[in-house]
């Protein structure tokens, strides 16, 4: 009723244009609105200085296009409502690298482990870990 095209199959959608309508939603329903979930698609102001918000936008874009983050292009950003991010943060390549590295640093080697990037790199090369186990 709140978003999308007005249609006879959902008569309540015609209330979108009424000047005296107030829609009340619970938090869960409101979270699914474009203005909340993907505000860049609704041409709303976006805080591109917020790293978590940028990660959300970039991962959304990668999922939408079914492309790895590191393969996203300036054109991908521009054609999918994220030109504001490019304007404020630079080229797609730089944004992609930053988001990829942030996400990569959240990955641990196994459940409950708290590996630093240095340990992860050493482990990947077949070195002996700090605990003395050989990988």
C-alpha cells in the first residue's frame, strides 16, 4: 500500500496520493520500506561517511548484480542508485577494496577464534601458529 505503483488489484495503493493520510507501521514492517532498507533508491540523503552504511550499500549492490564486490564497476554504482557514493568517496575500485578489506577482517579461522590479519596470513602460508600447531 505504501510503495510501488498504484493498482486496481490493491485499491489501498491509491491512498499514496491522498493529501491527508497517515500510515502507521510497526518497526519490522517499516524496516522493509525502501526509504529504510535502500534509501539510495528513494533519492533520500545518505550518510556516505558511515562505514557500516557504505558496507550495507556495497553488499546490497553485489547481491543485486550477483557479482563479487571486487568486480563492481563505476557503471554498476551509477546504474543502481549509488552515484552519490561514487561522488563522495571516489572510484568503485577504491570503495570495493575498502569494503572488501573491512569484511575480510571480520572472518575468523574457526568458531570462537580471534585471529588477527597477521596470524591469518601466516596460517595461510603454512607457518606454525602462535599456539604451536602446524597448518
